[in-house]
C-alpha cells in the first residue's frame, strides 16, 4: 500500500491524492494479470475490478444526489471526520473480515479486463466531475448510510472508495499469486 494512504487526509486535496494513489496501485496490479485469474469459488480479477467500478459509480451517484439535495446538515467536526476516517481505514485494512457485497454491486456479467479498466477510468472521471463542483464544507455537511460502516459523510464516502480499492488490490494480488502457484 502506498505510504500516503496511512496518513489522515486533512483536506479535500489530500483526499484526492488518496484516491489517485489507491487507483494507481490498483492499475499497477491489473497491468500484468494472467488470464484467467480466479480463485476457486471466488471472483476473477476482472470481476473484482468490475465490482470496484460498480461501487465507485454508485457512490458518485449518491454524492451527486446528496450534494444537490436541500437537506445538508451542520458540517462534521474535524474530530468526527478523523474518527470516520479511522473507522473506514480500519475496516478496509482488515482483509480478515470478509463482507458479502450487496447484490446490486456484485460483478454479474463482468466485461473483459481491458473493458473493465476503461470503465474504471470512466467512473473516476465522473467522480472527479462531481467533486469539482463542491468543497470540503459541503462534503462534511452531507451524510448517507453505508451497509457496513454506518452513516458516512461525503468525506467518508471518498475514504470508502480509497480503502475499498486498497482492500481489493490486496485481493487481486492474492488471486494472481494463487494462480501463479497453481500454474507453477
């Protein structure tokens, strides 16, 4: 994991750097995947990457919707934002806690890996477009429930994307290693 991802991001710029670092790590792992790479009874590398696209696309829609709603609250305090980041970081960092993805983000009929990488680029562009229309205060003023992490602010959702990618990048690394051992 990129060392920058161990540091609490105190600004929106730092959160954007986290998003970029986690995506760069993911794309590096995807760049040399043998085909097909999958563990028995698990998702293939392409399915994992497609799942990440589906999650990012969904979070982007959620952020767009909540940022344009009239129901923004008082911004979370700096302490609350840090606690939220620590909760997100800790859960995502613990690969020993497998989580069943909700059906709407399961990678059914995943496209090929090259197509999925292109979809990841599209979902990231859409996310950055939404983030280009907001600021730190607005992100700290919106909340939405996450099925496993509880209520997250806009900042929390950005952390969720980052550390969800970190978690699945590790999973991809494990799939590639197991595939190489099986072929070896």
